């Protein structure tokens, strides 16, 4: 089952490139660079496979965090819409004002 219940499978999947994936991928790359620096290796050249691994892990975690975030927002939207449907008296449509109703009180004095 994992983090998400089965009803989350009905949601469309998020895009491969999303803000969480990019951000956590960059954090993974920075972690690889920091690891190289702490071990006194050349930061960019050493351990490229490790940097790639950290980027991939960060990207994977970011993708699944986005899925979880989309599921949470979808459940909140569903619950809010159901509440609005059950309590229509609390959510009355406001009367729309026309342009004539706005301009009429401000006619020039003659």
C-alpha cells in the first residue's frame, strides 16, 4: 500500500519534472559535492557515480512527495466541495453588480 491509499491511484500522475523533484535532485547533488569536499577529493570530478546516485534518489523522493501532496490537496478539495454542497445557505451567490449600477450614483451635477 505504501504512503498513499488505493483511491490515490485515480489521480493523474504528476509530471516527471516538478518543483519537488528538481529541488531534491539539486539537494542530492549538493550532498554528493559536500561528501567529496569533506573527504578532500576534487569536488566536481571525484565520485560522479555517487553524485548521479544522489541526484536520482532526490528526484525519486521529490516525485513521490509530489504525488502525496497532490493526493492531500485532492482530498481537501473533495471534502470542501462536499461541505459546500451540503450547506448551500452558508455559501450564497453574491448579486453581480452591473456597470450601470456602479456609474449611476456618480452622475455629474447639472
